[in-house]
């Protein structure tokens, strides 16, 4: 199954950016899913990762701006995860992960992303939240950073559920933390790829992608959480993620 036509690809990237930015995410897992269902899916893992990271930089920056402006950013919660993730994301971006190993990691990541999207819902909680201790935050941040570098995501799909499950942040504070975490990890991954001489960004292909996610990211970050159609978009995205993961898995068994 292939997605064909530039307009369709750009439309899907727009929708992914809109949805993910509404919860403070950059959308890399969604971008990887869409690109895996196009002719770009035949490109090597380095190309896919780096272009997903580049789009992450745009959308996560917009999401962070809006959530910080609204007063939801808490530096005490964010900094240990972010600082711990940077060197490991660089290492992950530096390493060339291809073939069966990459397809397995990406497939598992896409399935996880679909699973977490199924769980997204509006939460109104009066729960008391606490700042995580360094003994938990540092290894979690480092582990997510390494995985992000390997796969080509920013790590928000892993960090946000942990913040909420451990009661370290409410949903909107988690979104602000995730947005900055994603931006830093995406940049670190690109730095790692550059250091290793594997940087393969194609600006002529990337530019229209950026325009699509820029618009979607702005709308999503500003209005997404109140968008009545968000549930429908999320369901469509879940289908795309599952189909893409099955496509990558098929490479492993055929």
C-alpha cells in the first residue's frame, strides 16, 4: 500500500502536525508513518529519521511557545529529563541503524504511538502533582533520548505517558515539557547524524513538508485541544500508524 500524490501527503502531514501539537508533541512518529507509506519509505533509515526530526523542530517549537505563553511550563520538572537525554540522543543519531533492527524498532514505536493515541482524552483532575527526583528523571530521560536517536522521534510519545502515570505533571504541563524535550532531542539527533557524516537533508523535498506542518502545528497548538473534530482526526491517524507498522513488519517476514 502506497500513498501517492503530493497534495495527499502534505494534507496528512498537516493533520498529523495539528493533532500532535495540540498535546505538545512534534509528530515524528506520524510523519514516519506517512513517509513509510510513500515512495520515501524505500529511502534508508537515516533519511527518514532526519526529515522527521526537521519537521519536529518546527512543530515542537510552535507547541512549546503556546504552552509556555499560557503558563504551563515548569522548568523544575523539565530540566533533568532534557539534560539527561541530550548526550544519548546524539549517540542514537550518530549510530547508523538500518535493516531489520530499524524496521523492528520503528514498527514497535508506531504501534506504541497508536496505543497512546487511543488513550488520549480530556482530563480534569484535582490530583496533587510532585516534581520527580533526579534518580528517576535522569535514567528515564537518558533512555528515551537514546531510543529517540535510534528511531528518529523526539521522545514525547514515551515521556508524556510517564509524566502523567507517575503524577509528575498535569496534561498541559506534560505537554509543555514534552514539546521542549522533543525539540532538544530532535536537534541532538541531527547533530549526531552530522558528526557522523550521515546528514542527508534534502531541502527541496523538506520545504513543502515544513509549510504543511507549520500551518497544522500553529492551529493545533493554539486551538487543537478545543477542536471538536480532534477525535476523528486521531482515529484516522491511528489507522495510518497501524498500517505503516504492518508495512514495516511485512519487510521482516517476507
